[in-house]
C-alpha cells in the first residue's frame, strides 16, 4: 500500500497475529523475509513501515536499522495502540463509576459529621475583635468548574452569606456551590482579596493574620 507523506510515498506491511507469533519464533523470517522483502520493493524516496499486533525480535530491529540501507520503521502492538489512542482512530471512550462512602448518610447514622475538622479558633482579644469587626462583611469568592461564585464572610466565626441565605460555616456555604463534592473545607474553598499584596488568599489564612 502506498500513500503520500512528507518523506515521500510509504509502503506498509501489516503482519497478522499468527505471523507476528511466527516472527517471534523465527527471527530469520522477521529479519530477512518481511523487512528485507519490503525494503527490496521500495522505490527511490519511498519509506517502509512494518506493523504487527505482536512484537519484533532484536534481529528484525537490527535489520530494519542497518546502516547503509533504506530505513524500515517497525511498529509493534503496544506502539500501534498508543498511536490509535493518540489520533482517536477506531477507539471509543468509556466512563466508569467509582463508588465512595456517602458522608451525609454515615454522618446521620453515626450522629457526627465526617467533614474535615475545621481549625480551632484562638480566643479573640478586645483589640483584635475591634479590628476584625471593621473588616466585615468581607467579600469572598470561590471558583468551581470554571465559574466564579461570590459571597460574604460575616465574621471570623465563619458565618457566611451566600445567594441571600446565611450559613453558620464556610463549609456549609461551600457545599451549596460544590454540589458534586462529598466533603469540602470551606476555609480552604472561599478566598478573599488581600489588597496589601494584590492577591486572592484563602479565608483560613485571614484568621491567622488577625490573631497574629
């Protein structure tokens, strides 16, 4: 078979499974019959390719790469599959369902939340409380599946207002956004804009800044 390519016409030799097995058993056949006969049929500026669903012996590879002769490309079964997948030729995609524990279900059964425990908050001094109160409500946002969701952090205790509804924790508000997640730590989900450095930071870091 011949087809035009950047390096000139190509001659292609396809080895069926049974011949691929025979090649593995008889190195002389692979090296001197298949590769050599293909090379002998090539014209000037043609390139040869041998493809097998099996594999090639070292003798076949040595014959294909022998210096001073027209190079023959060898593609074994593993390489063939990789090429088919890379170029989406004759392949189909399948989705698999991975079962995981339902945190909400087991949380009700066990009577406790299975979410990641949120960090303990240190006691707030009167001076720190006054400084913190001046910051709130603080605009916050989170990115989920390419969309930006905006909310307000009402205080350092973690009360959040999102979509007109109050939540008693950042995680509670985050669950409304990240509906596909079984568990989410809101302190590492929502971000606030730190104007001093011009960057968005997780609200969990805000608590550390206030208490330092």
